[in-house]
C-alpha cells in the first residue's frame, strides 16, 4: 500500500483533501489517526480572511455545493498550527497555499515549509474567489510563473491542484509540469449553484459555489485519465471518492494516490481506513502486489 509521491512516502494512498477539517493541528491529527496516509490543510494565504457570510454550504442531490470564500487565519498565525501538527503527526503534512500574485504564493509556501510543511499544494483552482484560484489556474502563462516562483522559494515537493472549470485541463496540466510542478491534484470543485424555490433566491450568500462529492466523480476520473496520457509526474485523484471501488477507479485512470474530502461530511472520518482496507483485498484477489501496479492500468490497449 506504500506510495511515493515525488519523494513523499505515504504508508497508504489515501489523503485528506484540502478544505475539510484541515484548519487545526488537532483535526489533522484526528484524520491521520483515522488512517489517512497524508493530510492537506485548508488553503492559507498571506493575510487573514473572514470568508463569505452564511450560508456557505448547501447539500445537492449527490454532493455538496460550497462557497466558503477562503476563510483562513493567514500564514503567520497558521504557522503555529503547522508547528504543532508536525510535533504529533506520523504522516506527511501538505500545506495548501493560495495567493493573489506569484510573490504571495512564494512567500506563503516558504513560510509554510519553514514551519515544517513536507510539501505544498498550490490552490490555483478555487472556483469562486476573484483574482486567485481560477484566474490563475485557467491561464497557463500566469500559472507557470506562480509554479516557477514557488519552486525557487522552497526545496520541498510542489503539487498543483487543477480546476475542472477549463476548456482543456491537459493543456493547463502540461503548463504546470513544464514550469516544475512535482505532482498534480485533479480536481477542485465544479462551478455550481442552487436556488431555493420558496425564497426564489440563490441559497449560497455568494450565489455561485463549487460542487464536490459523488456527482463530480466521473468528471474527475475523465480529468485524471486525460492528464495521465500526457504527463509523467504523479497525479493525485480527488473528487467524489466515498469507498474503495472509487479509489481503485482513480488508480486505474492514472492516479498514484487519492484525496477524500466530502465523504468525511457525508460519511465519517474513518472513511480513510475503510477505503484502504478495501483496496488491499482487491489487489490480492487480482494478483497484484502493490497499488503502483494498477496505476494507469486502464490505458493499456
Ligand atoms: O474556500 C472555498 O470557498 C473553496 C476553495 Br479555497 C476551493 O479551492 N474550492 C472550493 O470549492 N471552495
């Protein structure tokens, strides 16, 4: 069940996705104790942000739509959580970083690594916060500058979390890898909204949000499959994984590891253990000796 992600050793291929319970050392430790092979924090920027007013989350038929608006305490305050988390965590700690300019990404990433982050994941794909996220992740030139700047600022693996809200995710993935990304996370949430038929108004205070959960899994599988055909760096699959079969589907598409987020809200924290425990017998039954042997297996002709 061991996997190697650009030099990061994971005891099993399940990871906590950014945005869910990744705010404090305690919750990160709790997720690791529940079996996650690595944890990713909520995205953190240079300065504190309140995020949007409630409602920030609404349940859809097959998932959740959120528009949190990047609430975070800012890297200087959050560095304390990183340091505390590093004292207790037995698994790699990846800090999700956002910025409004390439220098900001680099400064936050450097401070995160100085505080103990084992890697950073660049959030260039938040679907609804202006001037960060998608504006960067939809533009290959700006994205390349961000990645290059961060790569010169830190000596730890740099992962880039991609948006599905683009015409061609492969084109963006290739730009990130060419600029030096050590791995790619696919995908962030899909732009979505919900309207209340009683009030006749959009439910989220921000109106538009990002859809996650089982509804987006087929979209995420297609993204991983397409990216795998064109890039050599490890891909971390993310989007709608709730059980071991979902995870296996992502490996077969080309993911080397998977992230779980919404299933924690819809199911329970022990989803990491149940997913990992399901993968092992599947590998055995099929005659494989490791997860690595099935990464990208669906691409063979
Ligand atoms: O905080 C958010 O509203 C948010 C972020 Br940063 C993100 O990357 N994806 C998302 O669905 N919500």
